C-alpha cells in the first residue's frame, strides 16, 4: 500500500485566479520549482479528463533535468484535479474557496527513491512558490 503525503496552503486570491495560475502553462513555468537553483523551462497542460500534461524541471546550471508528466482522471473546475503521474502514482489537488482566499490541499503517493520527509518538503516548497507567485501577480 502506498504512503500518502499531504501538503497544503492558503492562497490569498479567489479560486478562479488560483485555478488559472495552477493550470495555465505560462504561469506554471513561473512557480513550478522547489528551490531557486531550479526552474521550469516549459509546460504544456490539457486540463480535461483524459488530457495530459508535461512539465520540464531543470537545474539552472544545466546539470540535470526531467519531465514531470501524467494524465488527468478527474477535472472539476475550481474544485478538484486528480491525475496519474507517468510512473503510475496518483495525485489529488482540492481547491476550497473561502471568500477572497483559497485553500489548496494536495495529496500524492510517495515514491520509493527519496525519504517521505524529502518528498513532503520538496512538494511543499513548490506549493509555497505557487502561493507567493499567485499572490504577487
């Protein structure tokens, strides 16, 4: 049975903006990195059930890069995204509007290469970059 890791944040923006910044490739490339020595050079995103996404993640010094990709299984605009990553792991993202703020809850199946703590920290860092970018743009 897979270990499920949960992370969350509250973004001080309405759910419509949070959804747009979470799903639009031109925004994804601005926030989708865990640390400042990484970046997201490109992203494609077909946000519909059966649609696919592919996000490039790369070290700024060019030493390493990888594609984070998968397929959407559930898409409920402004409410929920569920998808399978290309390695088969499942991810759920829930958006809970609260006036001019939106709570974002993300849960994902851990992989076996890195510690649970490292994965939780990395994904939380990406979510924190999302929050900061969305609130300031």
